[in-house]
């Protein structure tokens, strides 16, 4: 009878359970990696959208001129064309130099329960009062 058992081909129950556990662990690991990858891809897309909003605001300021932009007092707003909604804010600060301004553009959005933001600082040249006085003389 001992010889008949040794010659049987196939797996016993313990070997089958162990193989199933290993296979399940591999499948769960691959699924977790895929989910994390998709989340990171979505977050990268949101950062790219926020960067394009920053670029759009800086282009608008550049076209209008920093002095005109400050006069219109449009320092914040919502950009709802893409999901999730984005909020932008522009802060300007005179730099105590001839017509030089520090401009900070910040874009914020909320994904799930986490808030994300991107902020860019640059310096822009306004209309020089010194050049106007020099030109007038």
C-alpha cells in the first residue's frame, strides 16, 4: 500500500493551498502597483493643468502689463474647465527698484481629501516713472 501512494501523480491539498496563496499574493501585489500607478498619473496630469493655468495667468499679466493688471485688481479666480476645480491667486509686491515687481502666482485644487498647490515666483518690469521723467525733459 505504501508503494501505491508514492506512485500517484498530482498535488496533495497542502501543496494546492500553498500555491493558491502564493498566486493570490502575486495578483494582489500587481493590482496594488497598478492602482498606485494610475493615481500618480492622475496627479501628474493635475499638476500639468495647474502649471498651464500659471502660465496662462503670467501671459495675461504680460499682455496687459503689470501696472494695468494691478489697477484692475483681478488677483484671484476660479478655473472650472477641468476637473477638479482650480483656484488661482496672484500676489504682487513692489521691489523698491525702478518699476520692478515680484509676482507670485499660486494655483490650488483639492483631490479627494487632499489639497494640492503649485506656486511660481517671477519678477516683472512695470512702466518706469524714471523713464517718463527722463523722456519729458
